[in-house]
C-alpha cells in the first residue's frame, strides 16, 4: 500500500467525473465499474463554488495496493476512518468534505480520493484547509508503514535514486499517450535514451553525459546544480531535472547507486520508531488545527490493530490473542488509559496495541457519559450500538480462529 498525491489545480468537478467515468485515462472502457466507498459526488462538486477563489481547490490522490494486496469491507472502512482522522482530523472531518471511489480497472485495488480544501465552520463561514501541507511526507510515510504492518503487507521501498523529475502535467500527458505539449515526446524519448546509456555503463557520470549530448549535436542552454537545459530552435527549451542530470557532488553514477543500496539496507522497519514519528507529526497537525480552527482533535489519530502473538512453548502451538478488558466509562480514567496505551512497555520493542472494536466502544461509552444534550445523547447511543455489534463480531471471529487453530494442532483419533 502507498499513498500518492496528484498535481491538481482545478476544482473537484473534473476529478469526480473522471473517478466515476466508465472510461480510464486512456479512453478505454473500465473492466470493473467504479464504486463510491464514501461521500457524495454532487456535494463534492458543488463545493467548487466555495473554493474557486483558491489557487488550489482540492487535494486529489490515490491509496494504491499491489496486485496481491486485498482488504475486507471492514478493513476498507477502518482504513478510511484512520485516513480521515490522520490527515483531516477527528473533529475537522465534520467540517471538511472528502470523497472516496474504488477502482479495480488496472487489476489491483486503488482507492481514489478528493478532499475539498475548505473547512465549513459552525458560524457559516469557511476557511481554507490543506490536509497535505508542505512537509506532510513524514506523517504520510509513517501512516503507510503502520498500515502495511497492520495488514501484513510488504513495506514500500524506494527502488531507484537516479530518477528524472517530470512535472505533474508532463507525467499525466505521458501516461495518457495523447497530448499537445510541445517537445514532450522528444524530451521523454531523449531522457529514456540517456538513462539506457547510464544503465548499460556507456555513460559513467554527468561530465560524460554532457559530452555525449554535445557531441550528438545538442546545444546546452543552461547547466545548473540539479538540471540541464537543452536549446530547442522550434520551441521552448527542454529542461531535464534531477536524477542523472543533477551534479550529485561529481560522483560516478554507479557510486551513487551503490551508496543508495547500502543506505537502504540499514532502513529496516521498526514499529516503535515509526509510531513515534507518526505521533510527533500528528501532534503538529493537531496543534495547527487547534489554533486555526478552534477544534479539539484526537491527538492519537488512529489506533493500530492488535498484534497476534504466538505461544512458542513446547506445550502449545495454538495462536493466542491478547485483548484488554473494556476500561471504565469515567473520562479521566479513560484518558489515562489511552495515554498509557501509547507508551511502549519497558523491555519491549513494540507499543501496546488494543482491539479497535474495544477502543471504539470505550470511546462511545465515554461520549455517552459526557453527553449534555438530547442530540449528543442520541448520537452517542447510536455509536455505542454500532461498537457493540462490531465487538461481538470481532469476538466471534477470534473464537473461530482459535477453534480452527486448535483443530489444526490436535491429533485426530482413528
């Protein structure tokens, strides 16, 4: 699983229409019809009227999965809950609209999303809101890593370092195969040829790359630290940025690749450090939301699913699930329990995990105890009923797993 943010400047209308279209980005009919997972298409498009004064009206992106990565309907719901709590906020998601659509037309699961960059406040006024501001990568990467562990998916690793940087419009045009961008086809084909020469070892560093370009008849208009511009007599000059065109401290390409691979070897996933980064980055967003929008977001974001622990003792080979009892309704006590649940126990390299259904029920009971109005009481009672049903289903599933594990490990009598 990975999260990608698209380069989008327009409103929600075009994005929503594309997500729900019967045709893909190449104009081919989708083999699987798009399915709305959450949100209202028309309302999402109508909000363009509020955001038209903004330079960026929406955030559009995708939660993409590998071909072998699948989720149950319940996991999808929890993923979207956790996504909104993390990048929008537990309180802010009541003020910010989001829209999610499921795609399977590429053979793998993709959940596309549109978030209108506007917060509608209680007084009827609205403020600009950006769920993925500059510097969001740490929060997003830690969220992705925690979710991949939760689902048992492989962690995402960067495969290459010498990658040419294209603009969002250029990448979109290249994928579509149909465009009116001058020089793009020439630029893409030339870049591909240069990278092939680097891959084969014919070109060993940027100095040799510059010599090759010059000797093949190209005129270099500018050479910067991270780019090379090639003069074009028939139109705008072509700028190649990043990757093999950057200075890279004068190192040979192979040395850069070797250093990158060596550095990646030491980047093994650690739940404790990842969770620490997640909480630190989340606290920054919570603090910002509190000051700008006067809301009290949940500073814990989402609760990772419980871990499955295996009893490796000779006496048993049965999987054992460890769940804590539901805490008392007293809000002060519950706050203390939640705080302790986020602190790793001494001598362990993992944080204490809790059952998501128990967490949900405890939160709902706490809300019910603190309800002050009939509306708050009714809302909390509904949440309690839903959470109890989820807990019953979770307990039944766990019992079924235990029974199956016991049957699988018990010798059959003949």
